[in-house]
C-alpha cells in the first residue's frame, strides 16, 4: 500500500496526485498549494507559518523537543498503518542535517520502499540482489553503505565485480538508454538525477 509524505522544504509538485498524502509540519502549505488535502498533519509545526491551515484536519501534534524528526514520526505512522511504499517530498535541498537524517530513514526501514524526491532527484534504497531498473534520460549514481561487490550492465560505465566501499565516488553520474542491470552483494543507495537543472 502506497502513500506520500510532504515535509517543510518546497520540492515542487508531487509525481502522483492519485495517492493519499500526510503533511509533515510545513509541508502542509505545499500540499494545499497543489490542491491536495492530506489525510493527516503530523509534527511540531514550528515551520508552518499559517497555523490556520490545521483547521478541519486530523492533527498529530508533537513537542518541538523530541527524539525523532517530524519526518521520522510520519514514516513510523505510515508503516504502522500498513503502508509498505512511501514517497517522501520536502526533505532534500534544505538543511543538510535534515537531509542526512532522511537518508538514514532509508536504511533504518529497509523492508519499506521509501523514495525521496525533489524537482531533480530521486533517491531509494536497493537491498542486496539483482535489480532491473528503468532509467530514461537521467544520470544514475550508486553509493555503498558498506563494502559491496557491484556489477553494472547495460550502461555507459559497466562494472564487473567491483568492490565498492563507502565514500567511494566511482559510481557517480552513469547513464543508460532505457534500463540498468545491477548486482550488489550488500545494500546501496540508488540516485537518479534528471538533466532539467543543468
């Protein structure tokens, strides 16, 4: 079951208006701007300028001082409601600490397909295994979370059992015509970047 979250950073329009959304703090304003009324608003709402937007909504309010980010609370809520696929907007491109915390959530919940979006990027977690991923007119990059043996085929820069270590930038900005084949012995982060921002 799929759902979307929109947090405080304005990452542009959502990719799919057919699914339900949860507003995370100031993300409520971004959803309303797109004509989307969320199922729920969650957070401490310290980044929501117009508190009147919370009227006539189901609200789960949390204190400013807490052990989780608002996005983490929304992810936990969505998973508890049975969602196993979550599209997340509003966490890329702003404060670096919040962006890195959002990337941590991809690793923290490996059994949930969490995808982070902004206008130009799409980031997801790939568990170990064999993957066939459509990529059209985009760059793609891979980043190791731990040492992983990586093979890439059907792309501009193929690899054959390369030992990709964390912080190794070798797999940045690869391209392919329609799809890439990936074999990875451990989980990696997979990022697609379109050319619109160039």
